[in-house]
C-alpha cells in the first residue's frame, strides 16, 4: 500500500539536509557545550550557529532567544516566567477561547492561583477581533496571549492589530506562533510582540526542540534551577544535535517559504474545490481566507471523525481528527465549540494539512479515498 501523509500540522518529516547537519553531533562531535576544551567548544559553536539561524528567520537578535524542549515548554516559560518575574501576586490576563492547550491549560492553572483570566470569544470563522481584545482590557491587565494561527482550523489571528494595542497600553504580549512559523513571515519587533514561541518539528526539523523569543529588557524568571545555560532561563545541558537541526530547518524555511506557501495553497485549494465546495455533506470549519495555506479543516455530516480516521488509515491515508494533542479524547473540539459550530458537525471534524513533499496526484487520490469512505460510513452506494 502506498501511504499518503496529510498530517503535517502535527509533525513534518525531517528534511534530509537537516539530518545531515545533525549527524556529527550524534556521533563524533559529542562534547558538552559548557566544556572549555575543543570538543565542548565545537558543540557550543553549533548551538550559537543555530541560535543565529533561528533569530535571523525572525528578524531578532540571537541573544534574545532561549532554546527549549518544544512549543509547550516555551509557552509555559513565557507565561509563567513573565508573571513570576513581574506580577507574582496576581493580575488580569487575556487570552482567547481557541488557544492550544499548552496555553489554555496554563491559564486555567493560573486561575487556581488567584489570577483573573478573560477568555475572549472568537467570531464564527474562528478569528478573534482586536476590538474584542480591547473591550476585555482592564486597568489591572498585565498580559495578553494570542496564538498566531490556530492548530486545528489554520485561521490566522489579527496579531499586528493586537500587538499595536498591547504596545499602546504598555501590556506584555505573548504569541504562540508554532503553527504559523512555517508559512507566515514573522517579525516580533515590528509587530509589537514581546514573547514569541516557535518550534522545530513543524518546519521539517527534529522533534523535542523549540525556542522562545523574549524582547530585550523584558524580565522573565526561570522555573527550573541548575546551570547557567540559555541565559539562566533554561538550565540543563543543551540538546546540541536537535538545536543544530532546528537552526538548519529555520535557514531552509527562510530560503524556501514563498515556494512552500504557493505549493501548499494549491493543494488545499484542490481539496476544497474537489471535495467540499457545493457538497452539503461537508462543512468547512473556518474560511479560505485569513487561513494558513497548508491546513483545511472540515466536518462530515453523519460521520464520527474517529471512525472515519480509522477507515482512512486502513486505506493508507493519514489525516487528523482535529488536534493531534487531543487525538485520544472523546470530547468535541474546544475550538469548534468556541466558533459556535452546530452540534452535528462537532464530532465529525477532519484536518488535512499538507507539506512540501505532497503532490497534486496525492491530493486527487486522497479526495477519492475520503469520498469513498464518507459514502460507506453514511450507507450511500459507492
């Protein structure tokens, strides 16, 4: 069976050029970056090169980047670290109802510690408005956290407008850009973003490594104690191979982003035109504008997404039922609920996310596989 992978929003395959860069640090260049001898300095140079590569991709200075184990740790360091350093006794926080659980559950935990949180609702298309964020502001608001693009629907939030608002009010602004990083040019300094989360395995790099940008001068406190690595914000010996791979992946992204965007848009447009448009059995979750080019999320009338997912996998097609982080859950997507999606669509959502390895021929075959599986699930004649 020739399998088709359309779950790139969960994890992308590693680019061979990234693996080539990583291999020395998994074999012969095994020094600890904190060591003063040749082997250690060889590893340290790799970390610093990667720091410059990721920073250059974001238009920031390498000294303002902290490498982490991934997006979740970076989100936690941003939110909890900022509050520990600046507002340890409480305050008002703003986020949206459609955040990734790495952010959403962090704010829920903060509520238990006495912080007051406003979860700003989104419009029917899954986007929050800057006006809604402005209306949620209070005199004691100290932090706003809004994702750049949603990991389920791909809908892109008005980050620039919210950043301008936060800067005007003197409120710290954190953005989880994990899903957007591979397809949207991001410039924190120009967008009023004080802290920004990105990670490697969405851009054809290795899993287990991410980064947090922290605006120069902003105070953030560490949670884990130990050595002085990563500006004393993330103790522990660096994962040199993964960091080197992340750097190379960021370098390739910067060089190839435009081509990747155009190719991805062509493929998801084909899914929409060939499968969803004009067919009452399908409901598009979100819109085809203000959306990442690589994601298309839809629901199928009368079909449970978990059952459909298994049926598609048996036919060699890998897609996602919403967020991979919640794949084992039976609850309806909190994102679709926040969008006010009708009950009949809530538990039947499917996310297709294409990558740079996918072809139009694969999309045509995937559409045919989905169409057959839907008809079978609904008891329709094939």
